[in-house]
C-alpha cells in the first residue's frame, strides 16, 4: 500500500483522537474524524518534547459514519461507555477487510466491537497521556508509544501501513503478538487513574504523595492476583515489570522519584483521563479501570478492596456532578484509611 493511499477513520474526536489525527495528517494520510457534531477543528497539538503539530488547514469533524466507507483502517478512541452504540454504526459503513483498532481503556471493548465486526478488530494500547485544554489544544503529557495486535492476512497489511504512517508522523507503533498481555499490563498502570480521580491529584503529585502511592501499589498488588486467576499474564509496558512495580512504589520518596523518571517522563500538569472527565463534569471510565478489576475479582472469587474503594470514591464524585455539585475529593490519607478498613472485613 502506498503512503498516499492510506485513508484512516478515527471514531472519537477527543484528546487522543484529535492527537492521532494531527499526527496522521502530518504523515500525509487522509483522515476522516468522527465526533458528536459537525464542526471544524484546527487540531492544535503539542508533543512531549514541546514540538507543535498543527495541520495546515482545519480538519472537518463529522457525526456522519458514512465517511468510513472509503477508509483503509479505523481507529476507535471513544470512551468505553460509548463502544456498544458505535460498533453497529461502524459495521454498517466500514469496507470489508479494513481493520478496526480499539485504542480504549479496559478489557472488554474488543469483545464488544467483535460482536459486530468480527475478527478484524485489533486491540490497541496508548502508552502515553494526552491532556485537552478548554481552547482545544491537545498536549502530550507523558512519554510512551503505541501497541497494536499484529493480526494476519489483509488487515495485517493495513496495520503495517498504519505503523509506518505513525512513524512518519513522529510517533511509534509496535505490532505485538501478545496484545492481551500488553492490554492487561497497561490496565495495571491505569489503576492510578482512579487514585488520581478519587483524590483530585495530578499524576506527578500522586506519585509524590506517600499515601496516594500506597493506594496505587495496593491496587496493583490485588489486580495482579485477580488478573492471573482469570488467565491474564500482564506484560511489561513500563520500564519496571508488573510484579516489581507495586514493590517499587513502596520504596522511600527519593528512590521512587528517580524510578518514576525512568519509567516515563511526566509533565507537572499531567492529569489522568479519569480526572479530566471529572474536571469536565462528565461520566468517567472508572468502571472499565479499577471497576474492571472489582468485577473480575467477583468472577474469580478474589477480594479487591483497594480497587473497590477507589471505584466507589469516583462514583461518589460522579453522583455529586449529576446533582449539580462539585466533587469532594478524598484526601490520600483518607482513601488509604478506607482501603485498610475494607481489607480487614
């Protein structure tokens, strides 16, 4: 497939979807960007290194799924709560043989998409964080790369072309044969999303705070037990392997600070996507993050008090927003106390 012929559909025009669109346009791809409403988006983006990435002309965002009829590959960057409704719409318009990559949080999105689209659905992992500001600027807030299931046959050819396009756009996309392990490994890192959303702390502040860090470590420890009981073998997504990550978070502050810089570069303003949802008074994906561990724990008969406490705290925040109030964030020490109390039951 020639470079010029790669036509990419992106379902979801939020922080990640818009960032991908800017990179792929920079790489010379044609991009169809689907959002909730028709509009023009200048797609101003800033990479981790400070490089600005702004297409020469605004990108059209549309709510009409018919634009997918000509695409070679479709990327899904929606919140997990929106996957089921989008799956049938994608299936109605996507050409045969065009793969679908789920760049979404949680464990179940691919299963939902495959119910409508079959085996051409590939799991994907975004190894970095993107913040979207009120003026529409998408800023890459942490370092990392992309991972996608390698698939086979014609869809695999399209995915190799996609990998090349992201490389030309300044990103890295690694095709993997063990994507389930990568997805579950990323979920372990994403458990801090819930801790940040429960406490209101940014990513850097959550790692610097001993009590928030303890909550993250406990969430990882119990998630490892639950995931293994369910048949998952989480892969290393960060520098430190999953079994050692919880232990590393329990080390003294000065050691953790050095390790954190080795794991990923994190900007001082980086906020987890779950906390960003609360900032924007939206329903979060907590049920697909820490909540996914809670549900999986019930299925395999294991306890998950840390993830249960974190999930409950974030759901409390969602209810406050639904009632027109602001979230009353839980101090890290109080969140730790709640977890310790649940562990004793």
